[in-house]
C-alpha cells in the first residue's frame, strides 16, 4: 500500500505528496514518521507558497496531535488549518477540521466550547449534502464524548459508529470523482475514525 502510494505521490506537487505520504503512515500507526513528514510538508508548502496544502498538512497534523499531545497544540494546528482553508475558499474542509479542534478543546475540559464549535461547523455545512463532511463532524462529537466520559467511550457504541462511518467512507471513496467529494475530506475521515477507534 505504501509503495503504491509513493508511486502515485511521485506525480503530485511536492508538498501535496508529502501530506499524502504522512497521512498513509499516520493511518497505519507509524506516528513518529507521520509527524516528521507532516512537518516537512508544512515547511515545503511554506517555502513554495502553497497555502492550501500547508493548511491541510496542519489540519492532518492536528488529528495526530489529538493522539500524541496536549490540547493547546492540537487547537493551534487545527486553527491554522481552518484559517488557511477559509482564505483559500474551501469552507467544506475548513468546517471538517473543527472536529480535531473540538477534540483539542474537549481535552482541555472545554466541553461546552467544543460542542459549540461543532454546532457552528454543522450550521456552515448544512448547505452541503456531503456524507463525508457529516461523518467527520459525527466523529468529532464522538471524540468530545470520549473526553467527557460519555457513551462514545463504550466499546459497543464505538463499534457501531465505526461500522457506520466505514460504510460512508467506502461509498465516498468509490465516488471520489463526483463533484461534491474530496480525497482530502475522505482522508480526514479515515484519520478521525482511527482516533475514535483507539478510544
């Protein structure tokens, strides 16, 4: 899988290729390598002035930080992603990155603020009929509940949620070339799903 990913990434712009390669390692649990590759992607995107891919790298890195770090660093990376994507006009992906931002807030005990972030993101997303965006926000709600000791902490709930989300991701990945689908959004959903499944 990584070999095929590297072959495909060889045809992409450098920053984008590093983001996808980092996400592959992240999804497979190689967090140290993913962390280094996200940092490299962010640096490369900054050097070449690619604001969009720099923002996506920061956003994916924020998901990794939910797993490995404290709340403030998660929030900083997620806010950087959201701001960059809004400047670039990608409101869908910006809304989706509220999921790791909310998880970072919840990790700091700011449960009400975290829920508010997802409510506003859902409001921004309501005009979009995007199953993957909805899945990302639903996974964000599960991460808040886990931080708050809610039902998302139970193995039965997680299993049920994971099954539902995996089906949606699979369907969306199959239709990746459809007008309202985005590989980046599908990748974000996969990374969030990994995080929720860890409990």
